[in-house]
């Protein structure tokens, strides 16, 4: 087995805030054994207070890691080392005894559904990185709750990190501090150990005062022991271990064992003009408008949308058969480029205060800027790019990094749902899958039943830019928008989803698929998108309410004639938007079948094989 996070080294670190007395023995042991290993100078047990937060921010200003943005209230800008700007899938691994516990064994090449590392290889990697890695630094003890503290759907973690940036960000993204330790008592928690991998004194100077160790970056998960171990990166999902590491990879494994679902999904509430309300969860790959949908301003008169969460949903059937969902996060870690008053006015309102921006451009009057912000600059205002250099459009490169982010409290969202922190969660009646498909896939369709809906999620594909330059756009498989986030074998994950249909008295949500991005022959979008997407949600709402406003096709139910409310819209070519081409879908099902055969192989549930066969038969009759 991999090392149990302890060693015989002495720990001489001073506890500079908080006390080890009164901590549960398991918590104390985790802190002490990790301190013996990593050898920090100081230990700081975070209480989550405003006073502490101010000190952490001041500490980072002193280190040159962040600067205050004078244009806004309590907003900050961090610029990272250009080698540490995003999640690194190639260095993100799951450690289990058998490879097949983590990923299906592919017929060809390496698995696209996660990365496995053997226990022996991890032990070597761990021992090459962690001893003494925090020398000269402070180890922060970050107790955090994923979900409202005390909710039966919530889970607790403790992250040990030598990064004050992580402390400030985790305070926004999770419920963090003393109340979490009080709620934990001597209960179970997920152990999260993180180091930027830069002991002091430094061997080489930092870039942008941003400590990281890209050559040795490794983000590892040990689900059998509920542990996350991250080294070398200070940014995003690599270091904020409550985010993808806990909320999806570890939580999906816990969810399988406990009979619930941990998903890469937004949650929104929608209320019709008569005051009836329904909640949807929706899974989209990146760059498909997830945050925009979660915070949409509907164009339909009298309709209202409220946001429960924009990224993660934990869902569990209650005693009455309702699928209850919470957003386990406390903030939004949103992609900045493309966010504007036009695309997402509610996000722009949310980020005006108490926000940490990373790798965006800065205006000379102390504001932020990025591609697609859609705001004119003042006559004398100049820009400094995310690379900390003066910038003009003639530079030929973006002023903000493509993965630049805002980290902001969810409670500041002007349309946050009144029940967003409800301990029992909200009742999900519809699940939406979707992707960026320029051709062939209609605006919306509904699955024929639950099993077919699971197939629709498993078969999700979306246009993505190829990693290598100048290769154009390719269609990538991204099942359930979870491809980089599965905590265990995808075939077993599909069986887990299918098993929900056999729950006693389960009220299964209807499952839909949307595509806002279909184009005509000239390459123009056929659907206006943004707030107009509320028209599609209205049709789904009516379907859940039992209205007979659909017609069956080879791929599922689509809106019947005049069922989609187009009042006030002109030039929408409904025929092209909903056309289902036999030639396109023959190729689509062939690609899906090949992907399942090669990637999921022997672990593909027979129900999915049946769905492929049935879809082929229906397409043949087109």
C-alpha cells in the first residue's frame, strides 16, 4: 500500500494559531504525522474568521503573490507562474490495487477515462516529493465542509497546505473554519495534503512570486483511504482539493458505495408565471455555457430562474422517492474570458466585491479585463496582461489567460436560489445533458426512458479545440461531462446510474439533451442562445408537468408542431434546427459504438449494448 502519511522524523513546528488540544485524535494524528513528514516551520489551524482572512491576504500582498484592485471592494489579483495555469489531467492519477478498479482496460492505446497509478509507483513518487517539502513555510490546517455544515448530504475534509492562496480561495469555495471542526467531532473526514513543493530557502527564484514545482507536479487520489495528495501546483483544481478532487473523484466513489450520485452538474430552479417551480441539474463539458445557463436571465415574460450551483451536484433519493440535490460548494470558480454583461450579467454583478481574480489583465485604474468582457476602456486607461507586461491589441496574444478565473462567494449572486443552502437539498425533476455540436444534433430532445437517458449521457460528445495548434476543431467524447473526473471505473459508474431505476418508489427525473450550437451551411448559429434558452426550459417544464407536447423520433422526443414558444423571435429555421439526418446518425452511432467497444470494453453494461442496437434499428427506419 502507499505510505500512510507518516514518518519517524521529529516535528518541531510551532502552532502559531489555534490549538491541537481538543482536536479529535484522528485529526491530530493527521496533522502531526504530516508535519513530521513535510517539516513546516509553523502550523496555523484556520478558524475561517474575517480577521484571519485579512491577515492571510496581507501576508500574500507582502510576498508579492497578490495585489489589491482599488476599483472594487476587497478584490484581489493573482498572476501565476505561466507553467501553472490549469488542471493537469496528465499528472492527475487514482491509486487502487487493480487498474480495472480505476479505469476499464481499453482495447487500444491508453484509457481516456482516467489515469491509474500502481501503489508501488505512487510510493516512490510520494517519497521523492514530500519529505521536507514545507521547510521554512507555514502549514495551514483548513477544515472544510462540502455542502451546508450539518446537512445529511454534506461531507467534511481537512486540507493541509503551505499556500496562503489556497486558504483564501478555500474560504470562498467551501464552508471553512472552526464550525466545521465542531461539526466533525470524531467523525470521518477526507484527508487532503497539498504542497507547492518549494521549501525555503529557494533553490531558484520564483516567477511572479508564485511558488510551484511544475516538473514534479502530481495530483493523486487514494479512494480506499479517502485521501487526496497533491504536489507542485498552486492553482485551481490541483490545489483547491475540495473542488474536482473531493467533490467529484473521491465523492463519486463514496456515492457509489452509499447509493447516491456526485456529478459535474449545475443546479437551477425555474418558476413559471403561475408560480410553479421545478429544479433541473445539467451536465455540459467546458465552453458549453454551463455558468451562463445556471445564472440565466430568461427572455420569456413572467419566467424566473434562480441559481443553486454552477458546477457540482450531489444527489440522493429521499424517503419519498425524490432525488434531492445540494451544491456542495460555497463559491463560483468561473472562467473569466467570455463573461460579460451580455453573456452573463448576473456573474458580472456577483464578482464586484470579495473576489480573487487569477491570470486576468489589469486596467491602469485598478480594474480587471479579459477577452469578451465587452466593456470599452476609458480614453487614458491602459492594460497590463496576465504575464505582467504592458499590453495592446497589436501584441497578437490574449491579455488574459484562456483559463483565467474569478473565485467569488455564491451568496453574492443576485439570483441565488432561496433554498441553495437547504440541508435536505432541492428536488430534481429534470436532468439535462448537452454539448457543442455544430451539425446533426437537434436543439433539444428528451430520452425515451431512464435507461435510454443514461445512454444519452454516456454518449455525450462535444466540439473541442485540439491540443496541438492548427488542427482545427474535433468532436471529443465526454460522457456525463465527467471524463476527467470519474473516481472509479466508468463501466461500473454506468451500472450505478442504471441501478437508480430499481430504487423502491424512486421518482426518476426526465432526461433531456440540448445543443445550443448547431450551425447552418454558412456557419451561423441557428439558435440565438443565452436568455432565449429559457424557451427550451419552458418546453422541458411542460413535459415534466405531463403535457403532450412532443413527438417521437429515432433519437427521442422532440417538440411537436408549435410546442416551442417562439413568440418575439424571428428567423429561426425550425426545420433545420430539428432535422434528424439518417446519414449523420448512422455515423454518430458507429462512433459511439466504437468508443464504447474500445474504451469501456468488457465493463460496458449490457443495457448500453441494447441501447446501441435499438438506436441502430430506429435510425434504419428513417
